[in-house]
C-alpha cells in the first residue's frame, strides 16, 4: 500500500521541477495524440514549441509572445494575490470586459479630439472599470459573507450581456454600416495603445505586466501586507493572531485583481484588438486562472507560465496551418498540460510512502 | 403586439423541454456540491455527453443506448476530475476549468465525423385519453421519456438526501469533512461516487440537447448551458425542490423572451438575458445572510492528515 | 537604437522576400482564416467547401492551408501574418470582424493578395467579396407567401445588422406581393450559432401560428423543430440542409464560394489578379438556390424558378420601387432600383413589417 504524507514544507526543489515534469508528460501524451491523428509527433511538438522561438520566422513570433502573454500575465498576477490568501476571484473575464468598455468608452467620449491626456485617462478608467466589477463580490463577501467564487462567476455573464448591449448600442461605430462594434482605436492617435518600439510587440500593456510582476514580487517578499496574504492562505487562524484584518485583505485582493484585469482589457481594446465588439473577450480571464496555477502563484512563475501558454497558442496556430492539425487537438493538448500540472502538485506538497502494516 | 398569440399550454410545455438539460446537469452538480466538492467542469462533461450520446445512438440506431453512453462518457470525464482532486489533491477550481477546456476539445475531435447527421428519434410519450386532455394533456402527458426521468431523478435525489442514511452521510461529508472522517466515514470514497454521479447526470443533460432538443451534433453546441447549471445550483440553495423551480424559471425566461419577441413586444434582450445571473447573486446574498445553507466544506481540499 | 530597428526590418524584409521568392517557383499557396470550426455545418463549413474545390480544381499546382476558430482580433492578425510569412500568395479572410486586421497585414505584405469577405475596406492588394443573399431571400419570400395557410411567417434573425435586415425586407416584399395578408414574426436570437436557442426560437414561432420558418442563423435546429411540429416548412440556410428534404425543407439558399475561390486562385496563378469589389448573387452562382422539392405546388415552383432566371439575367432586382419605408416615407419610386450603398447600410424595415429594429 502506498500512503500520502503531507510535507511540513512544500519541497522547493520539487516545486521547481514539477512544472517541467508536467510539460514533459504533456509532450509525451500530446505526441501520442498527434500520432493517433496521423501526424508525425516529433514534427508536431517541434512546431508548437520550437518554431515560434527559434524557427525561420521567430523574429515575428517572439514579439507576438509578448502581445499574447502580457494580458494573461497581468490578470494572473492579480488573481494570484487573492488565491494565495484563499480568496477566489474567478470572474476576471468579466472584469476584463468592463475594463475594456470603461477604457474604450473614456477614449471614444473625446473622439475626434486629440490630446496627450486621453490615453492616461483611459488607463485610469480601464482600471477603475475592472476594480468596480470586482468590488461587487468583494463587498458582498465582506458585508454578507457571500461566496465570491460564485458571485464573480455570475458577473462574467452579466458583463458579456452588457458588452453585447454596448457594442450594438452606445459604442457602435456610427460609420460602421450598422455592424456591431466600436470605432477602431488604432486609427485614433490619442487613444491608440501603439507599440512603444515598432516591431517589438512592446505596448503599454506589456510594460504594465512587467511592472505588475515586480510589484507582486516585492509585495509578497518585502512587505507586511504580502506577509499577511501568505499567512492567511497558509494558516488562517494564525493570521488572526498576527493582526490580519480579513475584510481589508478581501477588498485589497479582489480590488487589485479586478483593476489589473480591467487594465488588461483596456490595453487589449486600445492596442492589439483596436475595437470592442460582441466577441471581444476570448477567454483571457479564464486562461489566466490556469496561468496563475501553472506559475504556482509565484510572480516569476506566472511570468514564465504566461509565456508558455502564449507559446502553445501561437505554436498551435502554426501547427494548424502547417500540419493541418484541427484546433480541437490543440485545445485537448492544453487541457492535458493543465491536468499533468495539477497532478504534479501532489509531489511538492506530499510525500509518497509505503505504508507499514499497523499491527506489525 | 399580440399577446393572445402565446398559448400558455405550449409555452409551459416548451419551457419544460428547455429546462430539462439544465435540470439534469444541475441535479448532478447539486449532489457533488452537497458532498463538499465544487466541480466547475459541468460544461465540459455536458458536451462530452452530447457527443458520446450522439455518436453511439447514430452507430447503434438506439437513442436509449446513446443515453447510457452519454452518462458513461460524462462519468468517465468526471473520473479524471475525481483523480485530480481526491487523490492528487489538486485545486478544484483549476481542475474544473481544465475539465471544461479538455471536454470541449475532446468532443470536437470525436465529433468530426458526425456533423450533419440526424440521430434516431426518441418519440414522445402518448397515453390514450390522458395525452388528449386540454392543457394538462400537452403539459403533463406529451413529452419524451427523458424529461420524466429528469423529474423522477430530482424527486429521488430529494428523498435520498433527506430521508436516507446514505444521504445524511453525504451531507455530513459536505458540511465538515474532518468531523465526518473522525466518525469513520470514507470521505474520499463518498466524494468520488458523488463526482461520478454528477458526471453521469451532466452527460445525460448534454445528450438531451444533441438527441432530443436540437437534435444534431455541432462543436460547442451546449453553448454555456453547463455554466447556467452551476448558477442554478446556487440559486436553488442546494435543494432539489428549489432546483426544479429554478430550472423552470431559467428555462422559462429564455422561452418567454423568444415568445414575447415573436409576439412583437420590444424587449431589451441583453438585459433580460443577464437577469438569471443577477437573480442568482441576489439569492446568494439572501442565503448568506441566513447563514449555513452553503455546504461547509465546499471547495476545500480534504486530506486525512490535516 | 535606430540602427538596430532598421536592421531588424531589413532582416524581416529579406526573410519575407525569401519566402515569397521560394514559393513563386513551385506551388501557389492559398490560406484561409475561419471564424468558426469547419464542422459548424454552416458558414465556415461552406467556406471550407470552397477551399476543397480549389484543391480539386488545381491539384498539385496549389497548396491550401487553413486555421479554424480564429477570434476576431489580434489572433486573426497573427494568423494572417503567419500565413503570409510562410509563403501564402493569396489569403481569404472569411469574417466581417477580420476587416481592420486584413488591411493592417496587407499593408505589410504588398506582394501577397488578400480577399476579405463581407467587408467594405479595400487596398491595392485587398479585394472584398460578398454575396447578394437577398436575391435568394426574394425567392424564399415568394414560395413562403404562397405556401403559408396561417399567413404567419416566422423569421429567426441573428443580429440586427444590415445583412440580416436586407434579407427580412426582401423576403417580406415578395411574400406580400403574392399574399397581401401575410404577417412576419421576427425573433432576434443575438447569436449566429446556438442550436438550443435556435430550436427554442423556432418552437416559439410555430406555437404562435407560424407555418413557415425562415432563418438567418446557421444550425439545422429550426429544421428539426419544424419537422417535429409537422406541417411547417423551412428553407436551408448557408448549407443545403438536404437531409431535411422534401419536408420541412422545401428549398435553400446555399453560400457557394467555390466558383469565386477558384477564379481568384486562377487569377493569382496567371498573374492577372487585381483588387476588386465583388458583390455577386445568383447570376454567378455565388448564391445557390437548393432544389425546390415537390412539397411546393408545381406552378409556385415554376414562378420561383422564373424569378430566379430573371434575377440571374439581371432583368429583375428584388428591391424595385414603388417601395416605402416602415414609417410610411417614400423610399423608391415606381421602377426605381435600390443602389448598393443604401443596401449595404440598410437599417430600416420596409412598409408593412411590424416591430422595431432593436438598437
């Protein structure tokens, strides 16, 4: 008989090794899947992981990793703070939508006036939109003890309907022949979140994502509040004795994650996407939850996980067009990656022992 | 505007059909959550059930074998979730999301050969005499067998949770797994059984969409019904009776909305579509102020050495 | 800093030149960007049929690639760029929401030809193409107006956009011509594709007395609902949906992109490709009318086919005056034909339709 024994401290070496193991296991299982679909598994795996980084056109894909990874990282960093403290915001998708609507709305309100103040104002509005949306579950939790997982999830669907209403109504491009969707912010200089250096993929959202990583790292390691977050997650009772104020912590964690998700939405709407339309949200808010866990809730881990996730998306697209792999196969591949990663967690937190028969 | 065009009997009959996949998926999730486990993968299990049911009934020509296959398919996927959360002690939120991602992709892969086919028809119940009664005939006695199964399952779940010893144990596990463990109950085993039941029910709900309500197979055809089922469980405050009411209310809102539009009433569709979620939040707040209807251990990881 | 930037761009230009240079000698590579899965049985499915027709026509002379379920946004731009980098000579982007991305990518790859479906922005290397589905709707309206006994026709719209409104108007005008008592009940589903909702919408319409269901959403769910109800007729949308013939499906509007895709690919191979704005209908076969089944009386079928011929020959335009708008104001005078600009931005109902277009 095998028995699980909880480690007093998560094993640090295994904590570093287990994501690598999970990726390797996914490569093996994914290779089998691709082989089953009649593709050469080595070429398929190579296309997904190698091509975007070191292939012939890596000069284009590398910047794209930043573009695709940045919103994931920005959102996941915010979520990880709450997750560490046992506060579960799974409604980042809704906060992302609200941030985009507030941000784009603030910019379009001034159309066609040009001013250097418009973009900063949009940043503030975007963050505020996400913050506001996250404050709903936060205040309900603090005031009534309502479960934040469920409330934040419900609000995603409310936000999606709100987005549909806005893109068919208030924000609809008056010159767009009646099609649902806003004006293109890429063509409105003051509101355009352009690349800071052309061709590098580096837009303001990427800058904010890096800042968020550093901020979160400093907070968790150097600051009292970060200590309280970690303590609340690891030993809630001890946290009370240490003087943690739970309501304030809830408001802080949900508010921060909401604001960061809102920022991500705003940067996406004003930059790479350009417009808010009915189908503006593509699941970054949910994928970011995966990224947060993939990065083991650690800021540096999330940074790497965000890029890994972006890599599977971009590599997956290349595999689709070069090898004719169906999109569904890529989805299954990503699902497997997550399964293996979650399963590998076991190794870090527990020790597997052979059970000694009790009577002996 | 012509509201007389809306026939109450037909409206009720259609909302019962619209509510059935919701009810089936939600009753499974209710049992899972009552056992203290939050499985956010309902959508993934539903779509897996939808394709398993569709494929098998097309291959065998029997919708009933298809339904059984759907339940098995949903349960098989939920077994993955059970392994992750009960043995590997992984986070339930992340595992559930992974399940949905995987299920959507997996079903699309299997379903590639089944686009554009028509499944064998299930047929409706028809009791001579009863089915011809005015109003009640159509509402009560003119449906497909699965719809009645859903109602029976809801009733059975209510009886199970309320009056049986096994139901009591399941609730105890969900309320406080440490105490239940101390009393000698097999927390992990009970939870795995609950998760499998949840998977089977979600699979059935999915197959109801692909075999009866639509009936056809297309990628992503559950279109978010699994997520509504999650909301429904909360709305029902984890009670089978509330679930039935909620399923008819949620299903009814969609059907009523479409009927009002057809009758020429100008309604703000988006705001009506968000209302079930807003109502659920209000119910949640109301519940939490009355305390302790939420299973105490919901979503928490259990390990015997804790 | 400037130096490295220029070098980077030079490097990329070289790489692009290399890529296109290499393929020019052998196969012509054609890329397709799809908004849905190829298994959706509707919009994307028909575009993929067009792609297969291109492969069939040219055999080894072409290579086609596609990426499915590409969200409208930066992902689409990346997929297009990737195809262009990997040597595509011609790229079809098959959703309205890809419009700005197509223009952006096309500006970076002047040697690659782009074809954007249903949009209105063009460039030297960007063509647009769309189909005059309203021509097919006119024939549908004619059959529907003749066939309905309850005089109630149900219409499932997706979103209140010009494309859909055009179809409703065209169907209504021609149904009304043959049946002055006809009434349209319209449901906006707010989705292109949600089988369960489409089924519910069809049921709601049938329950309110509709015995003809027209749909502008892509799944066969309404067909199945009509079949179950009996005595209700439907028309296939996007695909032929012939598995529901002869009843309830009595005819269909088929998006047939194959002739256009073949012709444009040929133009690239021959080096005669030019940027054009194509809005074709029945005449070129871009809008196909599926077989009219025997459930339709012979004389109605003959009239419908005659209308099809007249439209194909350019003798008849479905929007020919006298026509008034819903509010009673004049739109087209006797004999006047609607101009394409008005049709493209159509945001009003014609006289006689009840209900408002949601804003």
